[in-house]
């Protein structure tokens, strides 16, 4: 009995010790959990403080930006366009959120751009482009010239003479200071957009130049009926790369928004994506069943649109090569395509019709009817200007579809 009692007491002692050990472990775990919670709370508070600091910094910048936009608006009301653009330019340098700044600029430009008639060309307008801020237009024509227009007044600023045959394609540099033109004379020429002075002649193609674009501000890309595209130094005119891979005429060129990829379209029914630095072909875009006639790159993402004689337009991801959607509701060959400056809309032009589409979903938003369209471009203020046969061009409001202007005398 005595021995049994001792065993019972020992068992009770051991049970008590185990209970105390469990309690100590639970207390230790609870403290660890508490410390972990305190650390997480401290981290959360640090993130909240950082977010608040960034918000306050953004608010200060927004306030400063709003003040400058107000000054620009006052200048606009007083018709002091030089002061308006000066303030906007300063704001663009200081303000990091360029989309908002550009949106404000576009509002002002829209309020201050009167619709004008541009008179000057003596043959069909074959190509056109808006300057980056919408205040300047360049048109190319079968009369062998390109002309630069002040979109505020409708006054011709310069006639760019030098090409020996039709001007087939035109483009502005991203900063709007230079213009590149391509021609059936197998050359491309670079011009000072402000003075109209010829800066460079790009020679090397053995066929007509059918597409031009700037890749950033330091390189120019040209496409030609010699089945190649070429990359040039925009400052010196030196040839940097020859892009070979197409087995038929290159009809059009574009550059991705970040300048890293060049896209070319061809009579061989394909578009090809190239590394802009090395000239290595990255992706072949295959889907069209007839020649590719035109293309444009979205200014805000990796998408590119191609138009074709097969009466369709494809929207591709130029990085992956995948098809986002196909626009098939055309009754004729697609002759020209363009993205709006905000990347939210795109336009496809066919004989007698231009269609405006939602660039994200592919839904048709508007159909515009006119002459036989050759070239279309969006202005910064949201209106569409289209070069047409018959020496005329037309301008529509892309929200209402109302025809705002017929440009006669080209």
C-alpha cells in the first residue's frame, strides 16, 4: 500500500510538471505571436506612413500642376497661345504624370484650334500626320512635296521640296522638331519642322520608300519595295541596320511605344517584329491572307494593328505575337489604320469608309462616310483627319461623327 501511494504521488507530480511545461510553452508561444503581431503592425504602419508621404507629395505636385493649368487657361482665354504653350511645356517637364498633363494639354488645344481649310497641294494627298501636340500637320502628296501647316491658323508654314517623285509617307519625331518623308524616288529625307530646312537625305534603298517612322528621337526606320527595312541614325543619317526577312515588298513600318521593337508589314502577307537594337527578328505575325497595306502601334502598350487587302485588320501583341482580336466587317481593302493619342480608340479606313473602334474590346463605335480614303490620323484633340482622293481631306468629330471640315485645294 505504501509503495502504491508513492507511485500515485510521483505520477501526480509528473503530471503537474507536464502541465506547468505546457503552460510555459503556451505562454512562450503567445508572447512570440504577440511579438509577430507587433512587428506586422509596425510594418503596416510604416507602409501607411510611406503611402501618406507619397500621397502628400503627389497632392503638392497636383496642386502646383493645377495652378499652372489655370495660368495656361487664362492665357488661352486671352488668345496668348505662345504663353499657353510655354506654361504647358514647363508643366510637362516638372510634372511626372504625363498622361494627366497631356490630357490637360489636349483640352486646351481642343478649345483653341479653329477648323481651317488647308490649300496648297496640286495633286492627291497620299499621307499625313499630326505633330505630337496637335498644333502642326504635315501632308505628303503626289505633287512630290510635303507641306507643313499651322493647325491653329490653317496657314502653310513650309513647303518641303526635294523629292523627285511622289511623297508616299510622312512622320513626326516624338518631340515634334523633325519630320521624315519617304518617296518613290527611293530616298527618305529629314526636315527641320520649325524652319522647313532639309537636314538629311537617307539613301540606300533600291526601291520606293513606302513607310517611315521615328524609333525614339535618335533613330529612323524606313520600309521599302526592295523587301527590306532599314534603321538610320537620326542625327547623322548613318545606316545602322538592315532588316531582312520579308520575301516581298515592305509596305509599312511602326515602332513600339518604348522604342524596343520595330514592326514591318509586307506584301508577303506577314508582319514581323524585330529587336530595334540588334535587328534580330523576334516574332512573325501570320494571319492575313492577302498583302498587308498599313500598320500602327499603340502609344501606350505593346499592341499593333495591321490592315490588309483581305478586308480585315488584326490587333496583335507585338511582344508575344498573339492575336488580340480581328476586325472583319470591312467591304474593301483596309488602306490605313491609326490609334488615338490616348490609345483607347483605333481607326481603320477603306474605300469610302472610316470606322472607329474600341481599341481594348474591338467594338465598333462609329462609322464615317466620305471619299476614297488613302491615309487617316488622329489629332491630339480627338478629331480625325483623313487624306482622300480628289485632292481633298476631311475632318470629323470622332465622338459625334459630324463632318467638321473639308480641306480643298490639295
